[in-house]
């Protein structure tokens, strides 16, 4: 039995999602107490409940405490991961990308290919955006042997959600390879996407793109920012991402979603500031990629190694989890992260 105090480290829903995913892979029962104890609304929210139920469904497991607000759950995963075609509706603007992140490791070690259609939010604060996942995380995962593809059918924003994300994953029959990124290299290109839904008359996407280009130009970076005008979302909304590619194949990105009262120019200024901070740190990952790679590095065979721009709660929490549940060994010194993976294979 894996015993987890949900108030440890970040005390966030990330602990729950990752613990459920790793428990499913290793077929160990999971008991978590004080779920999201540090959050203003502790306990399970709809998006966390969706992740638990999805893990349970994929493995034909059993779940107790499965209700919104619950601060204690018991989960006993099943003995197989057959893969297949699944549909999940979070029912709110809860993060579809975070649910996808929970399911991708399971699909990589399933018996056959998987397709997940997830309805929820694709752009909001405190969660990876669709664009960051597609343009920053997935290219690195492909180097590990992870064949994962994302498609945005429809954007979704807070508060109505309704975004549709499709995830396609092929099993990694030979396991995953480690990633090593110790030299950042020079920035080769800066690309981006400025997305706006039902806001063409206000020129929101154009304003975000122009301000972003201007801010990067002041620091000597020429950028290509694609403008996307959407009319399919359930509500008005916006999002901006910018990412870099370097001579040593590092990808560093920054993004932000719009919300009422947040001006287009403020979104662009935040994205530029965040991107430049991570570039100036000399790190080989951005602040979000730094914690996202940990789960895959722990499952890979060999040493995953990279540098992080800052040691966040999520970095510390994820390192703790993979050591506790998988038995991976890790070290983090002077923002240099080294992780000895367990070379996980499907049972």
C-alpha cells in the first residue's frame, strides 16, 4: 500500500494525479489522506476526480472516496492496461491537459494504442496549456521513444470550459530512453501562437502578438507569432505562448491565458518576462518543463539530466513521488537535476 499525505510538498492536485498514475503502472494500492490540504478549497475538485476515475477505468480498478470535496481516497488499480478509445468529460473548465498528462504514461505502457477525447479547459492559470504541451513537452518526449500526438478540436476557457482535446498514444514497447540536456546553446528561433476566441473585433490576438514581438525585439530576439482567430469556443477567451528552440535542441516556453480584466498587453508582457527570465537563467528547461519531465525520466532506462531555472514546489514534489513509488534515485544540486530511471516495462 502506497501511503501519501496530500499536504506534503506542493500540497496540490498534482500529487494526487501523479500518484494515481504511478500506482496504476506499478499495480500498487494507493491511500491518500489530506488531499489538496493546502488549497483554498481542499479535497477533490472535478478535474482531480476525473483523473482518478480515468486511471481506475483504464486499469479496471476499484476506487473509494470518489466524490467532489473528499480529502481521503483509496484506490486499488487493476492488473492490466489494455488501451483503447476513451472519452472523458470533466464537466467544468478543469484542465484537460492535466488529465492528459496523467493518462499518457499509462497509455505508453498499455497493450495497444490509445485515443483519449477529453472535454474541459485547455487554457487557464496554474495548468499547462495545450500549446505548451504540444510545442515544448512533446518534442522532448519523442526523443524518449514516446509516440504521442495532441490535437485541439475546440478551445476551452474558464469558466465555461467545453474545450475538446484529443490525445493519441502508441505503446513504448522497448521502454523509454533518458533525456540529457546540460548545455543550453544559442537561441535559433522564437515562435509563438496568439489565440483569441470571439474577439476579432477587439483585435485581441493581434495585440498580444504585436506586443510580444515588440518585447522580444527589445532584447534582440526576432520572433514569428502566429495569430489564430477562433469562433468555435463556448465563450470569449484568449491565450498566448512563445517558445524558443536552441542549437542544443532545448525548448523553453512561456504562456498565459486571458481572463476578464486581464488586458492583451498584460498577457504579452507576462509571457515575454517569463520567457526571458528562464532564458537568462541559462537553464536547459523552462520552469514548467522542469517538473513535467521528471515522471518520464524516472520511468526511462538510464540517467536523465538537465538544469532547471528554479527549484519549484512541483519539482520537489515530483522528485519525492518517483523516489517513493518507483524507487528511482535523484539528486538536485545547484539547479542541476539528475535522475536514475528504473527502465520500466509493461508487465
